[in-house]
C-alpha cells in the first residue's frame, strides 16, 4: 500500500482510505494470520531526503531549455491509516523493502511505533533487533523474518546471514515464515530467472537460490514481493514458495493495466511441521486508481498457473480453475 510523498489530498483515496480494503476484508479477517508487505513508511511530517521538495523556480534566471521532469518516487502514509490495516485484519507486516526508508530513520521509527500501538507485528525494519518477529496462534509460535535487497534489512544477497537468521529463529518457533522483497520490476519481470537479478544497477537477488537456502535452514513458507507483477509458485521440500504476490493496494501512483492490475490473496494451509497441505488463490485486480477487488474472471489464477508451469515444471503445484492449490 503506497501513499504520497507530501500527503497532498490529490493522492489520497476517497473517504480518507476507510473503504480502500473493504472488498477484501472478509478474506483477510477470516485468516488465522493475515500477512502483507507494507511498502512505505507511516509518518505524518517531515521531508524525504531521497526525493527532496523541488526548489522554487526563479523567474529572473534565464533558461536556455525547458526543465526536464525529475523522476523520483518516495512513498508514505498517514499514521492514522494504520487503523485501516488493523480493521482489515492484518496481523503481521513486512517492512523490508526499497521504500520503507523513503523518509529515513524517522519514517522507520514512526512506522514501528504506529504498528506497535495497533498490535500489528512487523519484521525487517533493520538487520538486527527488528529483523524477526514472533506471534502465537492456536498454541504455536510463528516466526516471520523480512528480507530486502538493501543494507537496512537483512539482504537477500547475503545467503550466509540469511541462513543464520532462519536457524536462530527456528529454535524459538514452530513455524518459520520468510518474506523477501527482490527481483526486477515490471511486465518483463514476470518470469523467475535462476540467476541474480539486476535492476537500476542493484543486485536484487538470485531468488530461487535464496528461497531454497532459507528452506534448507528451516523456513516453512517463503513469500515474495518486489516485481510489481505476479510470479509463479514452486514446491521445494514440501514447502511453498510464492515468488511475487504482485501489487495489492497501490492507490494513486501506479499505472494499472493488464498484468500490473492483477493481484491475489494467497491462502495457505500448513501442517504442524510446516509442510504445505494446500491453499487457494483468491483472484483479484485493482480498479480505478488502485482499489483491490475480487475478480470472478479468474485472470490472476490463470496467470499464476501459467507462470508456475513455465518456470518450475514438475516442481509447480497443481492450480485448479477455481484457484485451489494442491501438491502434484
């Protein structure tokens, strides 16, 4: 869910965002654990060092050519929008991504404070104290670790550290969930390469290698974000890997059409040992400027099924027309 760099009303959703998630709320609130990727800080004041406000133009200074637009994206949400996440049913959020630090340390601290006040767990705010979070559900301890391709959160490129973080968390938890933000972006990035992905000069991870490494260390479920499009599903050692869940609620900023408008809610069932038992892909799309709705056409289901079969072959789960996921 993304906001505006300067919180101007033109970028904010109708009714101050109170109905932004109403169409998907029944599914989220019914889950034992509802998890998402919060891509941007929650803070009410200050400027972004990443994308500073443009300086006023001095009309007295002659210009020989028109000003070129500056493309810089810094996102944030008002702290009051945390209430919408809580009402929608979110229990835990990853804040390990390339926009969580758009308003610096103050933005990260404000996000943690806001989520703590609401009782929403968070992972990946830094590489140490806030990398991992735990919650108890039905008598079992569930651990979440957030990874990204930057130096603030645990890095997807550092497999030694990733393995150790999972080993350490797995000692305290019954079920171990890893979230990562990685991979290239856009329609050309729908397939998962078995190599390190580069984007804007950044190393954004060899994601199959990363996912397999953390599962080998004890992770039971791996959930990916970052490409802004859907990617395929893979089963590895009876564990499910979702390489990208796509966009979800990106009001106001994204050009949403075809593949970039598709979204899913991935429902999974794990046994006590963390083995994947099955699940459901709830097909959705973003309408208008970025409002998530369920989509009976099933376009997102077919997209994920095709990508899964293309990229992972016999390692892909079986995905039925109604979105039911089962192990081949």
